[in-house]
């Protein structure tokens, strides 16, 4: 079943934290397309004002500027919410190595504030973004829940901590939590700029503007690149999942494996560009190989991703062609 066919009670209210960001704004858009109400909460430290402005004419959309590090704001944001889709976080492994205290405050304390606010406001489901980075130095492929390795960055540590706190809130307080371990999500509205930009939008922007992309490492690292539509599906399916699936974490990916150098050449070919990349030093904290086993999400969430890598890349390139010039 496509996420566009899911049904929730009439007038359901979804709170999307980080709703001005890449994944959050796509979730807001999907909720509105389904006919439900959405409250977007974002402090705009990472998210973009334009991702708020595009929905402001919709009477079912509400924007609340607020910081998840402030419990009072979190409490207010959760008032009347049926479902919380908690996407607010600071991403980027390299940046977390530079700013560990910020990652602790924002990603860990902020998430605990949201869990507590959701509990006190009797939210039905609390779905939160985790990350494939929690697998650390585990060499097992595909990555499987329960077989994690040693963590390699403060960012990964923050996401692992979120998972443990969410389990406690399910176990002791009855808040139904569902952790989604995203694997290298890409697609429309993902920021291509800045030193911490994700690799696919950054490569596309550079190739479109005549620049030469830099690959960190030898390009032989692999990723389970996951198109944004699959992530939207996973969030909705988690909201509909049964109590027996709560308190768990799930790999959210397509289940494929793409080598970074091959991905570069595929993008260059699709854009009609013939240009060799440059190579730079590998980044500290990066996982070498990332490929997901998604059977747990299929079994307990009913998650069945429809968008493979090739289809997602075509859609992403089309969006960036229309929006980067």
C-alpha cells in the first residue's frame, strides 16, 4: 500500500519538528496532501524559511518557531497533537566532531524534551529520526538491527542515545515510540550548499555549475541511498503500526548498495557532463560501507519502499534542474 492511500482519523494533527528542513518539509507537504493538519516546529537554525513560506497559505498548516532545547516550547507544540514526527536535529558527522556539546544539547536533550512533552500531552505515536551512523565500525553487511558496532562520532552517539531514551519512554511510560534509522536520504529540497552538504545534492549542484566535485576517500565506500518518498512512507507506516512494534528501531532504506564513485559517474552521465572528480582525504567518523537489511521494517511496520535508487536519482535531478538555476 502506497503512503498516499493511508488513512488516519479525520482532523488528525501531526506535529513535525524540524519541519523547515529537508525531510521535515517533505513530511509536512505529504500530510497536507493527504488532507490532515500539520503543525511545523522549527527554530530555523538549520531549516529554511522558504520551506515554511510555501505552506503558509494553507489553513491546515501552522508554523511555530521554537527550539527543542526549551521544554516549555515542546510542551506547547505537543498540545492537541495526535502524532509526533520528530525530525529536528543537527546532522553531519564532521560537524559533530567540531561541536560535541551542541550535539548533546540539541540531539539528546532536545529529543528527551520532546519525549516528555509527548508523554504529558498523551500523544498517540512518537516517530523519530535515527541514523545508519549508529552501526559504527560494524563490518556486517547488510546492516541489521541488534548488530551494532562501536560508534564513530558524537553524531552517532547522539542518535544511539535517542534510541535508548525512546525505549525507556515506551517501557515505563507507555508512549509508543518508533525509531527510524535513515540510510543516506536524498531528494527534493535537500540543501546542496555548504561544507556539510550531503553528497548527492552537492555533486549535482557542482556538476550543473561547471565545478569539479571532490570525493573524500577512494570512492570505493558504499551507501544505501534512499529516496525521500520511501522515508515519508516509513513515517506514516510507523504511525499506523501496532503496539507490539513500539519501542523498537527500524532500518529505513531501499536495501540497495551503491559505490560512491559509481554514483558520481551515474550523476555525471545523467547530467551530460564528462568530468573526472578530484579525490581528498577520507573524513573522520565516516562509515565505510552502509547497506540495510529492511526485513524488520517490512514485517512490523508494513514498510515496502517503492522508489529504487535509479528512479530517485532521475526525480532528484529533475528537481535540481528546475530549482538550482
